[in-house]
């Protein structure tokens, strides 16, 4: 992985939350869960909500321009768009979500079957991606509703079963995740520790290495993410040429 000094070993993207309605009449994205990464929303425009299922049950957090909310691993989340919702997303452990640290809340029979899950999650080639993104969103909403209704009724069994199935689904690919953590957030923490110790010794040589870097946005149309149309940014260190 290329070197990046972007704060905290995080990744950055800009999200336009889907406007189309799911079968329940709610506009928004595909409910899903990260197993290792923490995610943050910084709302840039519009209004909406974040629906979540966690150890405390089901909750809905209102979102508007200026809202900042984050959620830890294991939080099932659904972005709800109530009008022009645009969000800057910060994700811990840069590269890890792209390596498979997310499981959508498809019905339990699909989550328990790796082949069925892969088929349901796939967007296929460039043609018809919008339709397939809507279809997988609707399927994830169906599973989300079942989990929500169960925890609201005081039954944590389906949620616990989903956790187990999600863990089994990603277990093989998780073997490579530790490398990503070591190369970004852990490496940055260790560098920061080394610099604090250097300054405490009176060594400020690193100040002469200061540089400005600028993120490169992905080209072309926004991609189809789980929650909406997504513009990713390459935060690999590239010096800004103009001073």
C-alpha cells in the first residue's frame, strides 16, 4: 500500500445518499454492518436520518447539515434520505472496507450461504448497475426490517444469528486485514509516538520535511456504493505542486 499521511489512517469519500424508495417507502441506502471499522458521517447538505441496530436495540438519529455522527463495528446502519442528503464519510482502517469488512443485512438464508450472498451483493458489469443496486438495497431492507422488529420486540436471537453468520462469511478474507491495519493506522500511531519522543529529546529535524498533499477524487461518474452514489478520494501522499 502506498504511503499516506492522511489523518488517522482513514479513508475519505463523498456520498449522495440514494433518493429512490425501498419497498417500505423509505428513501435511502442498503443497511449493512462493518465488522472491524468505525465509520463517521459529516453531513454537508440536506436532511435525513441514520437508522441503527446495535446492542441497545433500534434507534434513529436525525441528520442535517453540520451533523456529525459515528458508529463502531457491529452497528447495523441504514442511511435515510429525506431531501438532498449529502455526506462526507470518514472510515477507519483505510482499505479494509474495500477488502470485505462489510456485510449487508440480506435475509438470514442468504447471509448463511456464501454463494447466495455473493450473487445478491454483486453489481455485475457497467450495464444496469442502478437497477441492481436498487434490488440489493431492497433485499437488505427486507432483512433489516426482520432484525429491527425482533430487537424491538425484545428478541435478540436473530441479531445474534446475523452476527455469527456475518463473521463466518468474512472469516477467510479477514486473514489479510491485519496487514492493512499495520500499514495505515498502526504505522501512523507509531510514527506520531516517535515524533513526540523526538521533540521531547529536543530533536525537531522532521519539521524540515513538512509538505502539503492534496487528495485526488475518482474520475467519471460516482460509483454505486451501499448507501448511495459515491465519490472516493485517493489520499496517497502527493505533494501539492503550486505554492
